[in-house]
């Protein structure tokens, strides 16, 4: 009897050891690629090649088994297991698990897309630059578990695909794409709780190093340019077209831009697609880290802007590279620019680098987080974009919504504004001109998003402008909204010339990026200067002095530093305005002295402070 019990104990221990050993063969938990309304590709990484299977079915009681195809993973000694399932039902959730011998993994799930004619909603999550930060090595895992999963709060993890359709990661998934462990440990292991349930569509960042690991791990659409497979591609989901691009050195080439032109051209006439969301890694303009700016992305933006204006279909480009969140919009087009970082990479904090406040951006935060876009199809297509934040090392947040807006395909324009001041033929002080227009009115009850003022000296020509001011409703830069309390229906201007005839027009924009018609053009006149006026003071770049003298007179300018030494002399300047570039001066106090007709008795001194 004791002998039989000992045999049973040894058998159980042996079975446990075998199962544990096989489970250790799984290097990367299964993840999803190429999900459609009728199929999916399931991939996972193992240490051994053969005898792996995928169990799958509509539930755990109706299971079929399919043997996997093993492919060697470069020189790692590991293998990518692959199973492709076809002829599935649309909008159906399936369970699946991987197995070998006596080992069975837990059950995971995926949900097939709805058929195109169903006009289903689209929910995507975008974040980027989850590359490992050694100071916060598990931050990507935190963004996944405490961020994405917690925000959607499924009743159980396997139902996360009832809330999200797919993931977009625009680059820098790992710190070094040539290092195998960066993929297995830092990316796939930390992201496994969503990657086993949701399909992922990434693009290459600079940290992937264009390494073959990227192309072995992911199966992206093969509809780009021949010879550049998976570098650029597109994928449709309901009424949304996703375009993936490669903004890295070596791929900022005409072939890619020509391919983009061709895709945007067919999208213009595609009656199913209402919105285009592009993703690429590098920014055109980055407020938190301008050093990463890339002109190639500017060329992509130009094409998306033209597409949106010609087709009437709003567009977005998602990007990363800079580790923080930013959102801006093109002035004259329904196009958004959205930095969706950081998904885990070391943040680019305020004042850590040189930083730039760009007029197209209205918000930048040095925080971890992700972006959610919910798009609707049907008779009234629209999408809502939300930024969800986990804060930063100095101020942790719990999935706070830091930014949101709604863009509608059929958004109606705001009412055309009416200029109230100056009234026609008014004479105004050129150093302090006050403009005002009628209250903002919008047929969709959208809020006032921006105002665009233009001043010209030719009533029939607004292409050669004297002043051009685009004022947005907020500007969150360095943790401060510089537009707080602004009235978008008024503007004060200090830079007009005296004794001139000008013409003013204005237009309003709602927060859905729709402009009104331009107002009627209003003429007004400026009076003569009555006093000397130097501004801005302190000066950081260009100093301006208004001179209340006849423009036929000649003046000499002497610039003194705070020790009384002449720094520069400028001869023969003419009123009524003198401008001077102060960017090459050292910080400090200066005296600007004007001499009239060479006689020292006619001296005007103005004190200025230079801050570089």
C-alpha cells in the first residue's frame, strides 16, 4: 500500500515539474495581430519549436485545437509560434489558450471586428515611448494596469475587448530594439494584460533601430510601397482609416510621401471613411523638447491638412519621441496634432531643456498617460478625444481627464462676427488700438475656440497683412494657462503705425475646429504718435521704439551698457518706428540714446532691460 501511495506522489510531483518546466518555455505570452471581422493572428514566443497548439472557441466548452507554426527568432534560439484563424463570425468574442503536452495556459480572449456595413463605433487607445526608464522600470506596466485597464474598468480582464477595439503605439516601444530582453521583459511582459486581448498596431521609432526583431514580432498590413513593407501601411476600422508611417532617418523619402498622396487621394472619394488618423514617431513641433523636431513630419502634416480641407474629412496625426502630452491644431484646417506619450519612458520635464511655446499648441503636460479616441459612424459621424493622465514623479494622478474635445464631420460653422470697435472711419491711437466684435454664436452650441484678427492697408487685399493674430481659448505651457480669463471677442494691439488708413476683419472658430465666415471689412485711421514708447521691456529678442517725430528727420542711436560704455552706434534712422535685435546682447540694463541732427542738445534717453 505504501508503495502505491509513493508511486502516486512521485507521479504528481513529476507532472507538476513537467507543467512548470513547460510554462517556463513560454517567453512571451500570446498576443494579437491582424484582427479583422473574420480572422486573427495569434503569436507567442517559446524556447522550444514543436508540439505547441492553440485551443480556441466561442467559449471554454466549445474548443477546437490548431497546431502552431514555429519560426526561428533570429539568433536567440527561441521561436515565434503562429496560428492564423479564419472564417470567424463578425463581432464575436472568442476564448483561446496555448498548450503543449500536459501544460495549458490560462484562457485569453479576442473579439472580431464588426462588418463594415454595421457602421460600428471605434474605440482606440494610443500611447508611445514606453521604453524602459531605469528610474521607473515598471512604469509601462503601471500605465497598462493602473491606467488603461483601470480607466475602462471591465468586469473581468477578458472583457477589456468589449471596451477597446485596438491599440496604437507610435514608436519607441523599447529602449534598444536590438536587445532581445528589452522586447521580452520590458515590453511584452509589462504589456501582457492588454496585448493578449487587444490587437496592436505600432510604428517604428528611433529606439527600435530598424532592427529585425520589430518585423519578427509584428505583422502589419502589407499595403505600403514594395520594398518598404511594414514601414508604412494603412488599416480601416469602420469609418476610420489608420495610416502608419516611418519618420526615421533613411525613410524620410519621396516614395513614402508619394504613397501617402495616393492613399489620401483614394480616401477622399471613399464613402465609408469619415476620419483619417495617422501615426508616426517624430514631431514637427515639440514644445517640451524642440530638439526632436523633424521637418519630414511637417511635410506629412501639409498633406493631411490639404486632404482634410479638400475632402471635408477631419484628420489627426499621433506622435511621440518627446516624452509628454501635447495637443494642437492647424489654424486653417480640421487637423489635430497629438503627442500621446509617455507610456513609460523618462519624462521630458519643464525647464529640463530649451522649450518652445508654439502658437498651434494649446496644451502640453510633462506627464505619463494615454489618449482615448471614441469615433462614431452613421448619420452624424464624430469622434471624441480624451487625454488620461497618471501625472509624474512629483504629482501622481489617478486617470484624470486633462484634455478633451469633440470633432464632428457635419459640424456647422459659427455665426459670422460683427466688428463693434473701431467703428467705420474711427481715428484711434496706434499705440493702443482696441478691437471688439459681437458675441460668439454657434448653431451646434459649441464653445468659442479661437479668434482670427487681420489688419491690412488695402481693403481689397488681405494677402499682404499688417497684422495677423490667431488667438486660441487656452495655452497651457509650463503648468500655467497664459490665456486664462481671455475674452476672445476683443483684442488690443500696440504695433500699428501712425497716420495710416487700415482695414480690419475677424472670424470665429468653435472648439470643433470649424471657422465662421470672415466679417465685413471695417476701415479705420490711426493718429500721430504723441510720446516716446519703448517695448517690450524687458526685451528678449526684438526691441521697438515709437518715435513721435516727423518721418523726414534723421536720428542717430547710441546704445550704452550699465557702465556707461557705448555698445553700438546706429546712424540715420527714420521715425516713426525703430526696431532693434537684442538677442545678441548680454543680460543687463541699457540706455538707448537718440540724437537729432547730430546735436547733443537734442537727446532722448530711454532705459531698457535685456533678458536673453
